[in-house]
């Protein structure tokens, strides 16, 4: 089947757009399948890792209509997609993998063909410098592909390699972003932007989760941020009044003890566009894991007893020794003794030093 230049450019455009797809390259594969009258088009992408991304148009019936975008562990399909058996950028027919005594060829035929009725195929492997690879295969049931079909596939090799490199980098950036986002989630930081009436203009995912749980903060029917604690709500109301009067102020507000949650109320940056300018920003920070879990982490990390770790956790929250003793059911003298052991075991010299140590440790991420 002959392809005019304009159609080939459409294919190339769909290929590069497809690197941003979720799953990627579905539009490109559908166009390629139609242009070559193939019964199916399948693409496997492997980045610089041990996972494969599979996209097939149309999906196989036994995959319930959706195998696309699945990540397949390479160890589960050993040598099914060979690195050395196929030369880069060369178009292969299915007949070139007909050696019955070569298990690699048998696996490749079965894995790329997948549909038992497929009798003809054209396949190609491309790679990019950082290790990303694409295997692309077209299959037919009743008639072989033409020379121009193979030539079309070959003409896409360089663009496929570029797409593989782009998608590899996107996957790396997504991984970095996901890890960073998870770290922020683990630190339990969230934020709200508020207008003069305390209505929520925008909020982070973590803040939205806090509002959804509605244990310490909630969103009123008219969109205002409301603290369940009367003291905290009074502090928020007073802060907003001061901001409405033009004062640039910062206030710390304690929201709850269990879970431990604090809020920092501050003025927004002055360089935001006037149309987006909120009156205030509320940063929320607290504990994600339970106090029991965090105490156990502290005990493991610094060689504390569990009771010492519980006391250290209270001290790190700004609770006095006397207050912590009452919370833990200890005498004041026993709590003082434990605190001396905590400072000795952690190498700290006082409450402020202990707070810095705990906040800088991996316990903050637990």
C-alpha cells in the first residue's frame, strides 16, 4: 500500500504526540495499522530499567479490552524481546523467525504474534543512546505486507528512536516527581490559599485530604476554611482581620494533639499577579504515621527504650517534661531521668537540639 508524504508526516506527528499519551502511542499505532491494512499493531517500550510497557491496537479479546499501558516485568518473559537477535532499524518478516530449534525465535513469534491467526508480520527494533528501546510489530491474518509497507516502517526508525528517548526521559522525570511528591506527603505538608473571608481559593492534595477527613479542618458550605478547635479558629479569624487591615503578619496555630497538627498562617509573596493574589497562605504540617509507629522508629534509630522514645517524641513537639510525664503516666522525677538518658543516647544537649535531630532524621519521613 503506497503512502503519500502528507500521510507519512501525519504518522510522524502522531508518533511524537504519543510520547505524552497515557497510555502512549495509541493514536500512532491505530493510524499505522489503518495505513498498512494490518490486523494488529503492537509496540513494546523498554526504558533503562527492567519493565516493559505494552500497547496493542486492537487489544486481544482475552485482555478484556485493555492491555494497553500495562507494565510487564521483563523477568516474566525472559528473552521474548531479544536485544541481539534483531539488528537495529532493520525490518524483519515473521518468516525470518522460523527456526524451530531456536527457542528464542519461537518465543519471539509467540510473544509478538500473540494472536494464533496471525500468519504475516513486519517487526523492527530501535534504540536510543541512554538505553530505551522500542519493538514495533504489524500483523496480518490473510495476506503478506507489501514492499512499501516495509519501507514505511523502516522510514520511521529514526523518529521511533527519538520518541523512545523522549519517553525514557519523561518516565525518569515522572519517577523523580513521584518520589518528591511522596516525600512531601510523608512530611505531611499541605497548603491553602485564602481570600479575605477565609474562603479557600486553592489547596494542595495533602491539604485536600485533611479537609476530606474533616477531623481538624473542614470546608464550610460557602467555601471557608474552618478549624475544629475553637482556639485555632479564633486565631485564624484574628489573623485574617489583621491581613484585611493591611498588616503583614505570621502566626503559628496548633490544630490538634492526635494526630499532631500545626498550621502556619502567613502573607503571600508580593510578586504574584494581582488577579491571583490571595490574602493569606496557610501551611499545615503534622504527623502522618501514628505516635506508636514514630516512637518505634525513634527507639530503633537511637537505641532508646519505647518509653524513652515516647518521651522524646513529646519533647520534640515542644511539650515540657512535666506535661509529658502527665501524658505518659510517669512521675516528674522519672521523666527527668528518662530525658537525661535520651540526651545522652542521642548526643543532644537539650530540647532544641533534640528537636533539630529528630526533624533532620528519617523519622520525619516515616
